[in-house]
C-alpha cells in the first residue's frame, strides 16, 4: 500500500489543532446524473443498508439506481437555491460561525472546517487540506445529535478508512453523540419558543426524527432511545405535559418495518382525533435539508391538511442560529480539554537542519 504523507513538511510551522464538522451529504446538483453518483455512494454503505452485499448489489444497480435518481432529482430541484444545496450552505455557515465563536473564546489558531460523509466536500479531501495546514490534533464532530450506526459510525468508518492510507496520524478525538447535552437542549427549546412567540402554539408539537429499520434497534442500535430522550428533555425545558407532544419517525425506505410511530401516518390520523393544528420540529437534523424542507415542510403538510387538519407549521432547524453555535462551541470546548494550545518552537527548524532537513 502507498501511504499518504506530508512530503513538504515544514519544521518552522507550529503544530495546529483542527475541528472538523461532518454532515450526511448532498448531490452536487439536482440532476439525475448527480443523484445517481450520490445515491450509489450513499446506498452502497453497509452501515446504511445492512443487506448481504451480492444481493444488495443486484437490487441497487438493477432496480434502485435505474429509477430513483430521476425521481430524487425532481425533489432536490425544489430545494436547491442559486447558492446550491441547503444542507451544504447551512453546514458551511455553521463551520464559519463556529470558527468565529471559538476565536472569540481564545482559540484564534484553531482550524475549523466542514465535510460531507457522501458527496462533496469529501472527507478525504478535507482531511488532506487540514493536514497540509499543519493539523496534528483532530477533533471530529458528526452533526448527528443522536448516535446511530448508519450515521455516526459510518462517519467514523470513513475517517478510519482515510487514516489507513496515511503514514502520519494526528492525535484524534471523536464526538459520538450529544443528544442530551444541556446547551443543545436549550438551543432546541429556544428555537421552538421563538416560533411560539411569533406564531402562537398549536394543539400538538411533533418531534420528527429520521427513521431507521426496526431490526437495527433490535440488534442494539441506541438511536431510538436517544431520540426519545431528546424529545423528553426538550419538552421538559418547554414545560410540556406528556399529552402535548409526540415523537415520530420519517423518511422510511423499502418494505421492512422501521421505527414507529411513522410521521406521515401520525399526521394523517391526528385530525380524526380532534387535533386540527400541529407544529413539527426535527431535533435530529442539525441543518435544514431535503428531508426537512420538502418532506416535512411540504409533503407531510399536505397529508395533514388533506386529512382534515387546519393549521400546519414546520419549525426550521437550528442551522447557524447563535444559540446553536454556542452549544456547538460548548461541545467542542469540552472535548478539547487537556489539549493545551500549540506554541511555535523557534529552535525546531535549526535542530532539524542540524539533522539534515532542508526546511
């Protein structure tokens, strides 16, 4: 194996610390070709679809990738803006805001960047950039508050795969979840409270999370439990009773049973139970994307109104709201503990030259 390295390492550069935030990913454009490339990478991940590879290869390449890219491209076209993908825009803004907040807190030399698990900017390309900028300590923050093997662990897999090809590895820390971090819970409650102050409250508040197959839960994935804990803590922060909110799961794919209750079926059933006004918030999505803007903001709204509902409101994700950035900064600071600021060593270059180094 040929290992990557830093052949042009400079001994007069100080070692630096980097923070890398990573989200799920997005196609480069809302086109069938771009969706084919993105979905092939995403759906081939064995963490995402736990089906024997030979069988899944036939299903994915023989069926799914023949039809789904065109349908998905139409959906993505409704959310892409002139700047590009909402998820990419929000994640980039989060990284920039986080860098600014950390600099205000005394971390001026900290490198903060962002990557996508699938698509661009890719994890290998961003890691290469960080190491070229002198990063010798790396803190990775997957932007999934609740841990799941299909998201958080998959991100770790991608980091590990890149490290396997590197000669020189950084000191490394990885944040696996923050579903019950007080600052995150406060930020989520604050977002909902702000919406209430502008629009008033509805009959019911739904917390909708991305679903996973039920068998992942039965095989030990803690995601289901962490979602319900997040909901409970936000509800407590808002002073809600048990009958004033619901936890549901969206975005299921395929024919097998996924985590229940399903968001769409719940919304279709609520009007017959006398619930005519609902508000939906997605605590598992750190940034708005197709699944929140189109699926929750439009598709599920139609389900509810067609079933007899009268008022439906989607409460946007935390994105780069100041309280969210503050929560992320708190999380980063907690996990940087023990890593003292790196200082330049003015004698290192001369010592290296004494040993024959050219720079």
